[in-house]
């Protein structure tokens, strides 16, 4: 037992009291350092989250798109209606009875054709009497003319005819000449009245309404209902109202396409023939008419149509995405970004498609606008 060393003996046993105390102290310090680390990490993470949230709230990122200096080409659809190229309500020009009617609704007629005949014996009699009076006045004028000619010839011999007789003969001849002319004019008037008994078609067309039959009494003063209605339908007028925003887009001669419910899916065409060159103050539009060939008469006046017009867009406008447009109680506007500042730019709109819209306002080439804008985005002015 002489070589026994207590210190060496303790070192050989790791679970000695001294070692346990040392380990306990190390663990306490380790736990303390770990807790301090956790507290520091948590505090640091919270600060970072708050800063990030504040930053995002103060300056959110929005996608920008450049504005394009160009119009937006599109097709616009407008309501329209077909009308006869020309139409007329036929009323009697003289009083009489309907003798014959040679047409009915749907009858195709040509210019100058007799449509119906009226009967008025008093008009025929008045024309005959006027003719007789004219013939009598003409005969008297002829006699006076011959008498004056003889006296004028005889007056060449001195003292053969007194100047008074020659002057009287000349005055009577001139009076009878005037009377003959008056009777002739009256006869022609009566002939015209008699011709009114034959009702003539003023142009080519189709009878679309008939309201009289043989034996009916017609009165020239009555305008309640026409005897016949005539329409030219082999050439039609397509009438439409172009909104003010598009009024300057179209010109005479442009082709228009349209569709009718009578022929679903069938594309029909015509050409713009007339423009009112005036904006209606009530509906803010311009009346435009297109001529439609209808030789086979498949289309009819009164039909409604949907017109499809090609609009190339306004070269003075700007093109932006539809999502960039904001419509609010303040009006229509886009949000432009200039030098890092958000500027609200009020605009008017023109053509639009599914993705783009044409705008007019104080935009500038090179401007960028917020692609998806809304009225909650704060601007810098």
C-alpha cells in the first residue's frame, strides 16, 4: 500500500464528487448562454418581420407597363334598321269614286304604270266644257285677226280706213287673243284634273299597303289614310347612329357588314353612302346611311340589323391594358409612374378590345402605368 496515491486514484473515477460539481457548473452556464441566444434570436426575428411589413405597406411593388402611342383597332357592333330607298303614300288629288284598282299588296310595279282609276263625271264634263270655250275663243280670235289684217292692208290707201276703226280692230283682236289664251290654260288645267283620275306609280317599287276598293269615295282633302303605299325595295337604306367617339372613324365608301335575325349567321354587306355631318345633341351620335343592294328582295324594309364596323383606332390615342384603367366616382383615370412618383392621369376612352383600351389624356411617350390599378392605390398628388 506504499505506492498508493489518493490524487491518482480520484482521477481514475470520472464520477467523483469533484467531477460532478464541475459538470454541474458547466451545464448551468451552457443553459444560460442558450437561453440568452434564444431570446436574442426571437427579438431579432420579430424586428425583422416588423420592418418588412412596414416596408411593404409603405412602398408596395406594382407591375408597370409602358403606354403605346397607337390606336386600338377593333370591330364595333351597332343597332341599325333597314328602310326603303324611297317610299310614298299615295293620296287622291281630286274627289271621286274608285272605279278600278289594278294592284294589291306585294304587287311589283314600274314607273308610270296605272295603279288605279277614279271616276268623277263632273271633272270630265268640266274638261269638255273648257275645251269648247277654248275652241270658241280661238275662232273669234281668228276672225278678229283676219279683219284687222284687211283693215291694215286697206289703210295703205289714203282715206280708205279711218285710224279709229283700225285701232278698234286691233284692240278687239288683242282682247280676243288674251281670252283665247285664258280659255286654253283653263282647258289644260281641266285636262290635268282629268288625268288625276288615273293614279300613276311615281317610281319602280312594290305596293306595301292598300286601303281602298272599287266603289269607295275618296277625298283630296282627307289625309288620314293613303289609298296605296309604294316602296322601292330593290335598293335599301341601312340607317345607323354612330357614337360621337367613333364619328370621325368612318367615311363615305367604307364597307359595312351586318346581320339580321331573319337570316341568322348570314353576313351581308353594303357601303356607306351618306353621312349627316352633324352630331345629334340628344343622343350624341351622327346619322349614317349605307346603300344595300336587294335585287332579289330577300331583305325587307323595317328589319332590324346588327352592324359590324371596323374601327382602325385613333392615331392620337394611347394603348394601355384594360386592367390599368380605374373607373371610380372621380371618373376614369390611369396611374402613371414618373421619376418614382405615382401620378393620377384622367383620361377619355375610345376603342377597346378584350385586353387593351384606347385612352386620351395628358400621357407622354415613355410613360409607364400600373398594370393592375385600383382606386385604393395612393398617388403622390
